[in-house]
């Protein structure tokens, strides 16, 4: 993926840039429900395709588990692993996943993810509106 560092465009990569400004954030990824990468900002040697697949799998499994337990829709899934923390939120086009260091405080990341989801969903709605007009 192209890593555009300018913030004047309304590109998904630009929305992800604010996430990477947070301490401990290693990657931000927008993936389709099928696990295809749409946008990525990676600060480390993480594999973009693997992250996109992981975002889709984690998002679907989280949503399925909540649905089976009759707990409503997926809001934020947080999975702690030994080397990383994976945080996944649904988007209109798929999923937003952020990878952090496991010791990173999750609350500021979760707050920024909420803002990023709103930005990305608004941009997606504008694209659909422009395409159908």
C-alpha cells in the first residue's frame, strides 16, 4: 500500500496517521470483511496481508461470539497476545485494526479508533454518494 504522509487528502491512510501518533501503536489497518487490505500504516515489519486477514477473522469471530451470546453488535474487540495487542472495530467497509505493544494503555487508542471509524465511515459514505449521483 502507498503510505501517503500528507494529511490534506481525505485518504484512508491519512485517517490512520493519527493512530500511529499515539505511543505504543505499531500499525493501523483497514481491511474488507474478506480480509483484503484497503489501507495500512505500519511502523514495524508487520505483514500487511497477514494483518488484513487477521482483522477480518478477529472481527467476524468477535461478532459471531457476541451474536451467539445475544450480546448485541461488535463495538471493540481487544485481544492481548504475548508480543502484541490487537484492537478491532467494525467499519462500513470492513474492519479497522490497530496493533499495539502489549503494555500500551488501551483507552487512548480506543478513543482515537472511535474518531477514526467515524472519519472512515463518513468518507466511505461520500464515495458511495459520489458514485451513485
